[in-house]
C-alpha cells in the first residue's frame, strides 16, 4: 500500500505542480492587464486543475489509501490528509466545475474593470476612498457611496447563481451546503466557529457600543448634523470596516514623499526576512484595467512569490504593503525540503496572522520613529492617539467580520431569501449603522469577497487573534521583554529567525492547532487580543 501511495504521489505531482504554476502565473498576468484573453486563459488553467481534483478514479484510490490505515509515516500521512481534502471538495461533475469557474471569471472581470462614475467621470476605488475620507459635504458623500455600491447590482444575479452552483456541488458530496463543506475541508467546523464568534460578540460588544458613541459624536460635529441623522456614507469607508479617523492624528502625512516600497524592503530585510527578490517579481502601482485591490501569490511553491498592490503615499498602503509582504515572506521561507503539497502555509488564517502582525506596524510610533524618522517628541505626542486609532480600527473591524461571517453562512443556507434585507439586519445589529430609508439594493454583492472568496472572511478575525498571540510571544519570550504593545521589531533579527524556524518552515506539516501550540506554547486563544484592544 505504501508503494502504491508513493506511485500515486509521483503521478499526482507530475501533473499538479506544472498546472498550478501556470495557473498562478496567468492569474497574476490577468490581474495586471485586465484583458479578456488573459482572464480566459486563466480560467482554462483553473478548469484543468479542477478536472484533476474531480477525477473520481484518483479519489477512489485516495479513499482506499485512507481506509487501509497503512499510510502511517507522519509526512506521508499528512500529504494524504491534505490531498484527500483537495479532492473531496471537487468530486462533482466536470460540467458543473466549468460553470463555476466560467461564472467566477466573469464576475471577477466585472469587478476588475468596473469604475464608479461621478459627473460623467470614471473614478477608481482609491479616489472613492479619498472622497469618503476627506469630504464634509453630505450630498457628495451620499452620491459617491451610492455609486460605489453600483457594482453590487451589476454582479448580484450572477453571485446568487454562483452560490447555488457551489451548493449544488457540495450537496452532491453529502455536505449541507458549500459554506459547511469549506469549513470541514479546511479543518474547522461551524459549531466551534459559531462559539468563537459568539464569544467575540460578548467580549467586544460593550466596548464597541462605547466607541460608536464617541465616533458618532465626532461625526456629528464634523458634518454639523444630529448624530441620529448620521448615515453609512458619513463613516469614511464604503463598508465601515475600520472606523473613521476620529483621533487627532494624521499618520498619512508621515508617508507623503516617502518611498513605500523602499520602507517595506528596509523593514523586512532588517529583521532577517529579505524581500529583494520578492519586490523584483511584484507589480506595485496603478495601471488602467488592473485589479484595484491587493494580494500575494506563491506561483510555484519554489521561491517565485509575487505581490500585487496599487501603492499611494499614505498609511493605508504602507499597512497594505507590510501586510502583503508578510504573506510573501511566509511563503518564501517554507522549507523547500517538504514535499510540494506541504509547501504551503499551515492554514489560511495563519498566513493572515503574519500579514496582520506586520500590517499593524504602520500605526506604531516606535516603528514610525525608527523607519520614517519622526522625532522622539513626535513619537511621544502621537503614542496615545495612534493606539486609540488602532484600537478603534480593531474593534470596528471585529464587528464588520461578524456581519460578513453570519451573512455568508445564512446566504449559503438559503440563497433565495431576502439577502438585501438580511444584509442590513446584520449591519444594523453588529455595526450599529442605519439603513438608508427605502433602500433595497444588493449592497452585499458590492463586497468582492462575498462573490469571489467564499467562506473566507472569518479567517481574518482568526488571524487577528493569532497576530496578538504571536506578538505577545515574540515580545515576552523571543525578545525577553515585559509585555509591550508598542514594540516595533525594527532591526530585531531574532524576530525573523523565530518566525522562519519555528513557524514558517513547518509549512502545512501540522494541522493549524498543532502549529500554533508548537510555535507559542498554547492553543489559539482570544485572551491576548482582548489584552491588547478591549481592556
């Protein structure tokens, strides 16, 4: 049986490695060009991968290997577990696979090429964000906010169709729906996740209600309206994900005329996580037709790691660069001695944790002092408002994730329900925002993750919890300091050494709960997140 499995692995790797590399490379090209030809080629390659994973003969062999109980060597056994899960989620028919991929590609192209229009002029997401952050004209804000949501109407019908196709595939495999299947096949379950999100709700609700009062008072004064008249477009963000800048601090000004790319390079190189090669492979600035968000892709699991960004000289994009290159250094430093299937992060939220650990530093006065060159006096002056700003961002984001997680779960349970109404029920309950009177639009569909990154968003919150746990461990155990939420890690090679050798290098060798216990000495806990941001 072991010999048979070794032969299976040889044949599997001969097919998947090349296909995966080509698909990742073409997707990156399509994200930059926005061309239909590139997107179509990317879709064809994704379909080839899906065909491989939907091969019923290969899956039958995997079931036999698993059932035999004779694949006992730890690395091989882990390979079997992960490959089995890949195949298990794709065992529906080829025609359905093609429908899902084609429709996903169609939706993605719509997101990539959509531009809101104001007075006949097309504007980018960056420009929308700028107006929402800086304008004090309620009419202009409402207009821009409503325009930003119009992509929802463009894609909503296709998104619902896509949800139903995903559910059809999942149910054919014996799962309740696609959302449930996605959790199980990524070594989680809805009962535990519901419990965690209920706990987070209890943990944060009181602090968020208090924060929301402060936010509303600030915005009431800013716009000259009664706080009961505040609407979603007043909150400086399309989705109220991070919270408005209510504290007397303007971190953006520190990044004016700064080379964001060079700052990123200097920081990571300084903690012994060199990114020179990663920067060379990446595409970091705006282009016509280019995907407007940001992501990192490990093209070949053999060193070709690329980042896509649309850099502007502000704190948001400094944080985004630190975030995305956090993903990138993780991918780069996974041990090349592992078999290809295990040359991947331990779990999607473990790589999110690293991205968040570093992304938070764009707020950090000590980091700004050492990296950007602000004075000691300036660092002391902004210490309290910068922490309050980060705390506000974290608490606000935790409530936004509540909306996303619960909406997706309900949408996959019943895509025929009133999704427009469900969305605003959750927004009102967890974010305490008012639904605009009479509004009945698919605002939920304007969030790209709902359409293209299903059953994913909760991982951001798990990542935040783990980021706080790792920050605590690095500060107290690696750097041997007192608990210090302001530690910036700048120039501390021990930080990179710890992450490389006791976190990154393991790849997917262990289930995520074992990886976290090995790296921090305890299982995932919300305690350190609460210590940082709630108390």
